[in-house]
């Protein structure tokens, strides 16, 4: 499993000393750890803090190291709880985080309570930079900005908590812009990365190699689309994409639909599904079909499908159709909706560009 | 089944929904109002928060049992779904 986030202890880990014991002159950062962290940041791995210190310590660490921290848990509770809260807050699975602490007991506590996390000492960390868990095959522009984007996300969430209006009003206030365009070969590395990294919003559950994506972009029978997201807090770049098999019959089939969980709650998946339904209707299709591997992880995607009027196909066996029907593992389920009626409205924050051959709405 | 069969569960669901969406106006939401679409506008984020809290509070895994998430049509249907699995009083079995 690739590590997406490193959660750092401060005292004698990221800092070369103990914050609270140093009075007016807090300890400098540990140069080896900061170098490792910066290297990981440049590979798109984000950083967070779990420290038995007051919150000022996290602010000091950010300023002293020059790193962006996507989350900080400062307090005297269990470190394993801090690790779980950080993962939940960032929308990451706990097997995608590493925890670095110089204290053997803290490491043992986190290892026992969160066995799926990678638990390391600072000495391990210097070496771990070369491990496969920390070495993504591709590093996209989005990946290099990831730490910064999480910092922007924190500011957005803080404002959202204070905001009095509805979610749509907040999206407008943020000047949210969702841009849907045909993919080009320049988008291939990012589309591949999304196919590897996305789980909560992914219909296929399998990585798509770059050559296959290039082939699909060239194919006249397919339409490959990328979705960009930006607002006044920052530019998230390409956050989603999809592959549509245009088919000869009256159905369009979305063979791959994926979105970064960072874009969750910002109207992106809703915009993409509405755009797909409009495009399919205008392209002469009667049905828009989305085969989806149903897993415990992609419940958010099923919620978006339900909200957009998609239904799972009837099962042959009578009774309630349950995702647990297939005890052998996740089941591929065909979700679909008719697109012959009045097309769903596109939210006001969506910008589209017509692709060659397929008219945008 | 109508929502009227589980008024206590509905009351608790209203509070969970208001917290998940950050909207106090939903504390007065009628049991028959659709949760998806205009009005409540349940989406993947608020829906996930709602389902997580329902599982924590009632021990019912709605997403694991209901492929189309039909239980989320209204507060009434969700309360009925939960009551059916908890013996009617909203408390997890056992």
C-alpha cells in the first residue's frame, strides 16, 4: 500500500529537542527529518502532526520547517486516536498513513491499535524515503501541490463551518469552478494516477495503465473526459475523469468514473453525472449505464449515483438486492438511468468545452 | 411502512442530519420530504456522514444492505429501515 500521509511526532522526531522544555527558544527542526519530509512532499505525500504539545507547537513546526501540514492533532490523548482522527479528517484509509515517533511506547501503542499503519522511528524514516511505499511511479503537477492543496482545504473547511447558507450558496461564495473538457495525451499521467489513488469515487477498482489510456483517448468509439476544480482558495487541477464507451446501440456506458476524495462535497461528482446524462441524451442515447464495482469503500460514489437518479439493475433472485449478495467479494453492478426525458440541469459553476465529435451541453 | 411508526428514531435522525449538513433548519424536516434533490440536497459528503452516524448510533449498515440506498428516500423510510432491524425501538439488538 502506498503511503499518502506521514504523521509526525514533534519532540525528538521532527524537532531536535523538546518543545516545552526549551522556553523562549524552541528547538530547531531535525535537518535529516526535514530533508526526508521535503523529498516526500515533492512526491505528493502529505504531512500531518500528532504531538503531546499545545497547538502552538504545530504552528512553530510549520514555520520552522517550511512544510505544509494538512492536519495537526496536539493534545495528551492516545496517539492512535490522533492517527485515526487525522486519517478520517483527510479522507484517507489508515493503511495509507505512516507514523513517525522516537518513543518506543508510542510506536507500540499505535502499532497495536492501528496495525495497518506503517509505524517508523526517525532512524527508519531516513532510510524509508527509498522504500516502495514512499515511491509513487508517477509524480504529477497535482501531486507536487498536494500538501498545499490540503492547507487550502483546511481554510475552506474553516470558512464552511462559519458559513450560514446552504452548500450551494457556499460553493458560489467560494467562486467554485468545475471545468469539464475532453482529455488530451497531456492528461494521461494524472488520469493514471487517479485510477491508482481513488477508492471512494472509483467505479472500476483497478489501475488503468498509461498506454491503455492513450489508446482510449485516440479511440473514436470512446470519449475520455477530465474534470478540473478551482475556487478562490486555490486550484486543485484535475480532480476527476471518466471514460465513456459511445456504443452503437442506444446506450452510453461509462466504463470508468473516478474522482479524488479531496473534491468531495464540492459539487464535482454531481456536475459530472449531470453533464454525462445531458451529453448522452444529446448524443442520441436512451440510457446512460455505469458499471460499478460495489465495495465498502465507494459508498460515497453510490450516494452520488442515487442522488443523480441512477438505479442498480434488478437482480435475478427475488428479494432485496444487497451488496452482500456476493459473498465471494465485491460485485460488479450495473447502475443506469434513462436520458430521454428533460436533461438534468448543470450547476451554474460548471464550465464545459465541446469535444470534437461530441457536443458538450 | 410510514415514518409515523418510529417517531423517536425520526427525531434522532433529524438531529444527525442537521449535524451532518450543518443546517439547523432541518431539525423541523417533515418525515416525508425527499432527502435527495432540491430541499435537503443530500450528497456524497453529507450522505456519508449520515450513514456513518446511523451505523454508530443504531448499529445498522444501510449501505451494506441496501444497494440502491432506497432507505435514504426520506427520514420516514430511513427510520422504518432502522426500526425493522433493531426491533422497533431504535436500539441495536443484543
